[in-house]
C-alpha cells in the first residue's frame, strides 16, 4: 500500500512538470513578432536615379508613324512612245542610272513608219523646191501667171513644214532609221520600278509606265496624322525621324506640306517632310517613327513616362521628400507622347521623383 502511494505521488509530480513545460512552450510560441517597418535609408537614396519634373513650355512632342517615299519632284515615270517587241533590257530594278542611259530597246513597226514619213517628206520637199524654181522662171519669161508662181511657193512652204514635222517625230522617238526604238532615262537616279522584260510585246494602248527612275538624294517622309492631333501639327514644325535600320541615327527636317484631306481607308491626314539623304541610307518603302515638336496651347509639366507606376487604375510616382524622404504621390496624366507624360495634377515643376527601382519601393511603402 505504501509502495502504491509513492508511485502515485511520482506520477502526479511528473504530470504537473509536463504541464508546466507545455505552458512555457505555448507562451514562447505565442510571443508576437517584432514590427519591422520598411525604411528608406540615405544610402539607398544615394543609389537611386532621381529625375526632376520639367517646366511647362509651349511645345509638345507628338509621335507618329511615317513611310519613306521618293521625292515626286525628282522622279520620272518613263512610258514607251510606240508599240513593238522588247529586244533587250540592260538595267535591273534598283540599278543606278545616268541621264541618257539606255533602259530598253524595241523593234517597232511604228518607228519604221516614222522613218518612211521622214524620207517621203524630204523627197516631196525637193520636188516642191524644183516646182517653185520652175514657176519663178516661167513667170519671169512671161509664160505663166503670178497666181501659178504663188501656188508653187505655198506648196513649197507646206512641204517644208511637213518635213520638219516628220523629222521632229522621228527624233522624238529616238531618231532610228532601222525601226529600232530606244528608251533612255531622262534623269540620273535609281530604278525604283520596272514593268518590262525582254521579248515582251507592247500594245499601242499600253498605259503602264515601263520604268520609274528617282533621284534619291532627297526623299519624302509621309507622316500619318490622326484626327485628334490634326490641330497640333502645322507647316514648318521641326521633326526628328528614327528608322529601325539605323537605331543610333536621327534624321531631321521640317514639315513642308500638309495634305488637308483624310484618307478614306485609314482615316489619317498626311503631312510631308523633305529629308536630305546623303549616302542614300533612306530607301523608299521604309517605315519610320516621327517625333514632331509641335506648338501647343496646353502648358503642363512633364516627366519620363517610365517613372510612372500604374496600380488599381491609378497612376503614382515616388516623390523625394525632405521630411519623409520618399513618399507615394498620385498623379493625373494630361497626355502622353512617346516617352513623355504631361502631368495635369499631382506634381509641380522642380519636384524630384525616383527614376529607378520605383516598383520595388512602391510595393514596400504602400503597405
């Protein structure tokens, strides 16, 4: 009996000790964690890129797409003046040609006809000259009337004019006397369009140009202007043109013409800028991005659009504050153009904003 009492006492002491141990463990687990709030230190700020809100001005940068096109004023479309069979085409698309260079030769029955007319008119002129000389001699001898002599002179003048016309037609078409028609380039430049090959038959009613030759020392940039921006673009505005093929090069120019009609399909208005093209870097058909420094009646401070954080349908920036160091500031965007955002509310010119790691800082500070 005494032994059982001792065992019971030991068991009770063990249970009590276990309960005490569990209670101490439970209290240790339930200890609340220390509140560690994110702090922007001076050393962190020194490693950040800081941008300054720029002052408003009367200019705004607008971004548009554009297409490089040949200058129409230095472009020649070349049509055949006669029909016939194409014998040879010594030039290819893209070739550089000189003024007067042969582009194609043709065998033409029309050319043979022009030569025949020139020969016939020359023969008729010689006959008319002899008839006039004879009429003058007869008139002087009293064997013919003044009327006969006058008719002979008029006939000579008609035949003279006919010979000039026939020779002019022959020369206009190359001057060949063997039925060969030669197509030559009227200007120096590049062959940018070619619609003819050897052995092709050209009909008299052909209405398509065989070649287009363009002087590409100056090209046009045809800019697509959307309806919402038409009022912001004016003739004389300076432009900067970027081409995908030359990412590190910027071409410049000024708008020299605005086409005041909308394209029915694309619903855009076109504007034209003439671009000097040394080295012929710009090719017709290239696509371009155009930045236009346009005069604007809206004066808004601007920042780099990449510094803006979009969250829950609102826009924010991180402002460098003397008291709080870095604070979240909601902003309203008046308009965006390229990499610029014009701020209508939330920032003042001269404010300093964070321009690197802004998403990380925003997520850390907003909680």
